[in-house]
């Protein structure tokens, strides 16, 4: 056993750094996804989420302040992999009727990662007594869930049908 065992506080800070880095990477990826998308509704969804993501980064900065730590990211291999997957879809499906469906799926993989992280951080913030952080993390969590629902609806009502109809 280490003489200084890691605590939930340490895990909270580590995960906060992870999502901070992830959000900054997502900020870079969303304009590329919006540019690649062909459906106007999908472009608009990516652009709207880019604006929300800027707010998420600012909120995370506030959470770092609340716990008395510097806002710093820590390389998140998971988000890098998800974003790389999205880049591959853009390259492999460019000009294909299935491109938007692939972009939408990539965006939802990002959302699900964020939902997982924010849900965990919110629970840990509650456990650690960081009430103000809980409020900010919950606000972002709710926005991520709403974005995921919007993307699902877009896929079910339009994007997936277009991908199949054009292929037929």
C-alpha cells in the first residue's frame, strides 16, 4: 500500500482534468464535423453544440476555482480515439449518402462519453460536499443529454432514412 493512498478528491480532480481536456478537443472537432455534414439540420446541431461546449469549458473552469485548483487538462486517450474515429468516417465516407449517419453516430459516441463523465463527476461532487460544483456539473449533464436526444431524433426522423434512401 502506498504511504499516501489516493482519495476520492484525487479521483475527482483527475477526472475533472480529463473532461476539461476532452471538451477542448471536442471544441476543435465540432467545426470540422459541421463542415463535413451535408444535412443543414446536422450542421446546425454541430454548430449549436460547439457554442454550448464553449460554455461547458467555462463552467469547468469555475469548478476548478471552487475546489481551489488550476484549470488544467490531462490527456484523455478515450476522447482522442472517438475523435479519430470521426475523422476516419469523414475520410472514408466523403461524398457517400451514409456520411451524415456516420457523423451523427460519431457525435453520439462523444455525447455518451461526456454524459458518463459528467454523471460521475456530479455524483462525486455530491459525495465530497461540493454543492456549487454539483449545480454546474448537473447543468452541463442536462445539456449533454438534451444534445444526445436531439441527435437521436435527427437520426430517426431524417438522417438514417436519407442514408438508406440514397443508397437504394
